[in-house]
């Protein structure tokens, strides 16, 4: 009986979930640093959005050429902010089990890759969106957008995370791309991570559905508008926290799965 218990415990310790938790416990201060850089990234996006709104107010009728140039510059700045924050965060996570080293080696190639990925992803999603709005009846457009966008975003997130994890280990984009192509020939290696991503997304969807049902059946009937706002805000904060925790788990799991 005791032997079976030990075997179960040993099996659990080998799971991606357990290994990820142990990995995070090694350097809790590093995990806190990744959160700080996430906050910096969000603030950077907020400032960028405010700058764009200032240059082009909602009622501003801009020349097409000027608007596209500014839009391109903003996209490059977004990619730069994202790449810098992600590069530092990846370096921190990669250093959980060893001394921290923040070196901007080959950052230019990392930034270029993310910029190209952003352009390709945007064009791909726009193509899907145009296809949906052209061939799908208006009543089903929103549903089809969810049905098609979510799988595409999951796959793109997965591929991008694999490339990033390989890059930060190799410190070479060329080696990272080769390693990624090679690793996709043995996708069984990434099955635990892909399963974790899917499970986390399903959990989030159920949580959103639960909050939506609560809002429609209970909150919407409240007479006190201030109480309604307070409860809604509280539920929103819970959703954000849960989403972020799952995001951290997914992010770290890419570096645990060897």
C-alpha cells in the first residue's frame, strides 16, 4: 500500500504542473521581477495608446498616407516594447535555476522576428476576418470569429512561445528557428504544455461564463447601482488575477518541459 502511494507521489512529481511549481519556488524573487516587467509592459502600451489618441483624436480626419505612416511607427514601437519586456522576462525565467544574466545578445534579431511575426499574424487574422464578413451571414459573424480566432491564436501563441524559449536558451534566432522546426517533428514533447494551455483556456471560459450568468441572473436585478458597480469590479479583478496566474504558469512551463 505504501509502495503504491510512493509511486503515485513520484508520478505526480514528474508532471508538468508539479515541476512548474517547483521551478517557480526556486526563485520567488525572480517571479516577482517578471510581474514587475509585465506591469512596465502594460504601462508602456497605455502610454503608446494615449500618444496615438493624442496625435489622432477620434474625430480627427487624417490623410491616409500620414495615418498609415504613424500607424506603422506605432506598430514598430509596440513591437519594441513587447520585445524588450519579453526578452528581459525570458532571461529572468531562464535564470530560475542558475545565476541571473541580463545580456542583450542578438536582441535586434529577436525584435525583427517579433515584428515580422506581428505583421504576419495581423494580416492572417485580417484575412480570416474579411473572409468571415464576406461569406458568413451577419447573425453568425461574431460566433464564427470566436470559433476561428481562438484556435488560431492558441496555435500562434504556442509556436511563438516555443521559438522564444529556444531563442533564450541558444541566444541565437537562427538556432532557435532550427530547434523549433526540429522539435515540431516530435510534437509529443510539447503535448503536456499544449494540454496545459487548453485546460487553462477552458477554465477561463467557464469562469467567464459563470460571471456572465451571475451578471444576468443576479447583478442586473440589483437596485443599488453603486453595489452593482462594486461587485462587477470585484469579479473583473478576480478574472484578471486568475488569467494572469494561468498566463504565468503557461509561460514558465515552456522552460520546464525538456
